[in-house]
C-alpha cells in the first residue's frame, strides 16, 4: 500500500471513529424539556472536561494553527497568552451574570440588564453578519489550505471546502451542541498529543537548533512596524480577548451549557492553563518551517507536517486537524442558529416556532453563504491579521454594549443603540478610509469613544420603556 493510501485510510478511519464515539455518547443522553436549552445548550449537562476540550478545539482550528504558524514569528504567541485574561473575565464576571439571568444566548444579557429587546436584536445581527462573512469562510479556507498543502489532492480549495461544510452542517444541524462538544473533546486530545509530536519531530529535523532564524522573528517585543507592536499589549489587545472569550456566542456557549457556574468555571480554568502551552503547537513549528523552507506563509504548517511525520501518523494528524476545522465550523453554525432562533425568530416572526427546525434551516443557509465567500480570502497576506482586522468592525462596538450592560445598567437602550451604530461606523472608517495607527490601537480608541458616546447620549436622549423583568436564575 502506498504512503498516500495509508494516510487516506487512517484519515477516514479516525474521522469515522470520532463520529461513531460521538453518536454512542449522545444516544443515551437525558433530554431537557426546554427545546432551546436541549439543542443549543446540551440541556445544561456539560461537565468541565467537555467544556475545556470544546473551547480549545473551537478556538484552535485551522485558522489558528495554520494562520499563526503561517505568520512564522514568535509575536503571535500573544494571541494565546492574552486569551488567559479573557477566560478569567468570562469565568469571574460574565458567567455568574449569564446564569443569574438564565441566558440562552450572550446578547440576552443585554436585554436583561438594559431592558431593550431591540438592542439585543441589533447585537445578534452583528454577530450573525460577522460569522457569515468572516469566521465561517475563514475556517473553511484555512482548513482547505492545510489539506491542500499536506496531501496535494487533485481538488481545488473550493472543492475541499465543500466537503468540510457538508460534514460540519451534519454535526450542527442534527447533533446540536451536545454532539459538537463531545466530538471536540475527542479531537482535542488528539490535537494536543499529535500537535506536540509534530513540534518534537520538527525540532529534531533541525537538530533542536533554531540558529539562523532572524532575531526579529524570535522576539516577543514587537517593533512599531510589526504585526503586534509591544504598545498594543497595553491598549487594545486585552479588549480583543475579552470580546472573543467573554461575549462571543461561539465561545461562551460552551460555558453556558455547564451543569452549574462552578462547573463552567472549572472548564474555563483548564482551558486557560492549556493556552499557556499552546504556542509550542501553534507558533514554534512556524519558526522551524522558516528555517527549513524560508518565508512560505500560510502553507508552512501543512508542508512541515507532511515532511516530518511518517505516513500513518500524518494521516492521523490530518484527521485531528479536520476535526478542529469541523469543530470551529459546526460550533459557529450552531451559535448562529441559536442567535437567530432565540433572539430574532421567536420574538419577531413566530413565538411558537420549533427552534430546532428553525436552527437547522439557519445552518443550511449559513453553510451556503459561507462557501460563496471562501474565494474572497484566497489572497490574504496573513489570515490571522486579516481575521482580527475585520472582526474589529463589530467586536469593539459590541464589547462596549456589554460593558455598559454590566457596569452601567441604568443606561437607556436608545443611548446604547446610538453608541453601537457610532462605534461600527467609526471602526469602518479606520479600516477602509483612514488608518492613523495600528489597528489594535484603533480598536481601543473605538471602544473608549463608543463608551463616551453612549454615556453622553444617555444624558441627552429620553429614556425608553422600562426594563424587562429578569429571567429566573438557572
């Protein structure tokens, strides 16, 4: 049997094994009478290992492992180290509030605290647009790029993306969050083990000697013209992580599905601990690839894996990476379904709708839409840099609304809506018209200015209707 046949056989076998184990673990699960909670929050039954495993694999997908290694600089490790702050804020500030107010989605907290259903809907729409136009197509593109650079199949990137999308849709539409979290945990263990193996074998390939790599690629102190200048660590970097880990439905949804606040916090602590060592998997191999191949960009990791792993192990690793891609993709589809069904459809279209059926249709439509956008990202200079820049179009304005909901619950919904629109417009100008500073600095400026606008508008605009009553505690 040829090496390629061995790779392919192991890849298919392990992928099928994870699917079978996931089905076996899900088949006997106790279903919650609340359809939304059962489908979108796994019935509130997730234990902390599943929360930690699913968080890691949803975050460390191809766009991270390919994109961060593709940067081929040590600086990108700050995206991992900074995540610890975001996870701890989620654990100690936001999770207790989400559970206190019985939230199914993260924007629901905004309505519970500020009493404005329209504001909740606006935030949900921004999340949905971000998932459709940015996160979902980027996940498909980077996953397909990895498979293309590793196996070099006689298929285009778009054809590979169709395969990923079809399988991801099957998990999201029929299994719900429970199936996603369980499959994530199996694949997460494999990613840590095999990712560490790739790093060790890659180090062996260069005799554990990193000499010859330019010093500017090894430093953690970014120069002013680098992708992450050191000054950005003092401004926008921490806020990017608070938004991503604390308010982003794709991430927080796992913690919302825990058995209790304490169980959610244990999962978040475990995830934070893993983030401190993940640069060994998502950064160091890219530096080694620079020494071996030069500046090869986002194809670095797939090429390195194909060279250092024997065929049987490379097939296993491809299965793990495919699982990571599917994790991020189906997680985002499930989160989009939850946001639309719970925050928009039930309130504005049909209060008695079958939320699972609505969610399945949303997943189908978002799958088709994200596939059509994949070609847009094929010419990105750095996929990680591009992803972060585009996320700013909604991340900082949305984070400002959450900060107001947590710290200034007396602010009126009208003022918050004015600030949300202002912040999105301001960052769009920074992105497409005028960029006087690094985009991470501009994110911090956008956040601070949006908060000021909200507080000023609150003094000038009349208050809207009184706040809605809190939901019962979970």
